[in-house]
């Protein structure tokens, strides 16, 4: 039996408004890889690729014939760790300045860190977090 | 203005049945990090952490007061690249043997690779893919 590699190296978001979403992630200063098109964009984030792809095309591959519930919150978050508690507040502010929406407050967490949540223009949730004793790349 | 680090190093899935989901990901041979609990588990995947967390707890942080649409398909996929076209079929089979559900067929794609989709026990989509000319870590 082939082993399943312990690897997750691409996150693809099905997007409804590609120009808006591309502008948001590009606006963070994230660099798009060559080879994109009007329907696909890829950003290389320290070894993982964040890809944007038209949601109807993605649905055709990933969930053919199934209902799409791309409204409300889909039940997952993406984490971005930073190296100090103060940087949590600063990065949340920077993401909001780029067009994200703040969700709740940035607070000290019972697990010994500090974090805050933001939503990108289509509602995908990012948690910006500092974890005491863990470096930025976890 | 603080820059936003170009980093995505944690993916957290809100889960409904933690024992089942923990068993599925552990059953792939993925190693859980120390420090988990009955409500939290973390697997280290080549620099990114895949975390499992009770969906009601996660919702309380990430989407307080918002409707949860954790049914159907949430509009995103996770990619796992492999090093050869044949390995796509093998890894899809291995994931299904561990309890995943195959979605559609494994096929050669118009972008020059081969891929297939599976759903984990709670419907989160993984694409196992081989991309001609791109190494396993993309």
C-alpha cells in the first residue's frame, strides 16, 4: 500500500469575484507567481501555495452535482503566525487596511497566546496569532 | 504600516466528530503532535500544521453569531502534490482505504497534470495532484 505523504501544500479558494480577490491578496504585498490568468492566480507563501480559482470551475472538479454553500462560514480557518504579541494587532490592522473585515476583537487566548480573526472580501477566515514559545513557522 | 507576512502555516478544520476525524488523519500515517486533547489535534505536515478543533468552539471564535454552513461543499480544496502521475492514483486509493470518499475520477487535466479528488469523513476536499515539471513541494 502506498503511503499518503504527510503534506498539504496548496490551499485553493473558489472565488466569485476574481479581480477583487486578486487585488486583495496582491494588496497585502503577496507576490503572484507567473502563469496566472483571468481565472486563476497563485501566491507562494513560504512553501505553500494559496491559489484562487473561479468557484464554478472548482466546484465542477471538487463537488460535481453537490450543493454549494459558499455563504456564511464554511467551517475552517487559515492561520498566520507572527513573532510577537504586538505584531498580532499590527497585522490585523494591516489586513483590514487592505480590505479585510475584522471579526471580533484581538485578545489574549486561554492557551497562552494572542490572536484575532479577519475575513477576506469573500468571507474566508484568517486567524493572526502569536503563540508563546512557538516560533513563526510553528 | 506593518507588512503582512506572506505566510499560511496553519489550516484548522472545525470538526463535528473528533474521534472519527482524528482516527482518519492518524490512519493515513500522519503523526499527531504532542499537546492534543479530546477537543484539539494537530498534525505537522512539512511545515504546515493541519489542526482539528471542535466546530462549535471554532465558530465561537471565527464567526460569532453567523450562520454555519458546514454542509454541502464549503468552496475550497486542499492540495497534496506527488512526484509522479501513477502516484496520484495510488494515493487516492490509499486515502479511500483509510476512509475517504472518492469524488469523480482520477484524470489527466488540461493544464498538463493528473489529479483526483477525495472527501474526508466530514466532506473536506483534498486534491491529489501531479503537475508535470513541478516538484512535490511546488
